């Protein structure tokens, strides 16, 4: 059969499928690529680096859900447990392990970092941010998400701009103080994810916060494969 005819026939066949199914297939392929991002045992550091997804293009939920740790999950959970204890010794509160003990989430009150309505880090911010610098010493050891929140006082545009500037100020602080920020992603959450009521002063204070997520990166997973994590 003529190849042109075959091609036309195939196009006709594809057109018989509902658009929803085609869209789902495309999305599933993307999801499969993300889920298998770090699961290629023995593929080598260079091969993995070549396929590294641009994490700045992902939503917060997508970044938290990847990578799949595969056979390295147990080792990395142990590393995260040790990191949690180190951060606790630095007198940080608001710490928890999420995603089956694979991701560290730390919450810092905005009042510990900024003066009211300001976007310049205060002098005391150093106390709360410095303990995280060690997480940024090795490129891609962690994917670090900086998610700044506000209360609902003021306009939506104002709060988004405020949280964007504040999150960027934290990222810049890490960069100035020797942290590798190539794998640091900032999110301006504005007032849209409150943890308390905005009808009280106490509630609004709780809503003004920075969430820091420490997500295992490619380097950590590669070190786990090589048995190097216990040496840290």
C-alpha cells in the first residue's frame, strides 16, 4: 500500500478518538516521565541530568510529588530524619515530614523575617534562614520550594506582589550567603491558603508565613545509589 495512503488512513483513525482521550494520553505521557524521572537505576549521572525537568515550570504540588525515590526511599527517609533533628537543634519550630517522610516542610512566621508590609529582610531573619544554608551547599542535593503567604488584608494584587517580593528576597539571601539557588523555586501564594481565620489578629499573624520544602534532588538520589549518604 502506498505510504501516503497509510498515513492518511492513520490520521483518519486518530480523528475517530474523542479529544478528551487524546488529551488524557498526552497528559499521562508527561506524568509518566515525571514519575520515572529518577527511577532509572544505573543510568548514570549524565543521563539523568540530560533529562532534568525544569522545576520552575511545575506547580508546588507537582514539585512536592516528585521525584519517585524507587529503591532509594528507605535511605533517603533516614537522611531526612537526620536533617529534621539537625533543624530542631537549631531551635526551629513548625517542622514536619510529609509525603511518607520523604519531604521536610518548615514554616517560619513572616514576622520573624520582615517588618510589617516590608519586603526587605530584617536583621533577625538571619537566625531563621541560616540553618537551611547547608541544604544548598551541594547543587541539586535538594529542590527547595519557598512559598510565601499573606493574610487577606489589602487587595489581591497587593498581596501577590508582596509575597512574590518577599519570597524572592529569601532566595536572594541564600544566594548572597553561599547557597546554590539553581534548584530553588519561589511561589507567591498571597492570601489563598490560610491556616487560620483572617477575622482575628492572631489568625492573620498565622497566615503571614513562609513555607520551606526540602525535596530530595537528583544529587541526593545518586549519592544514595552509590552508598554515599551515610558518609555525610
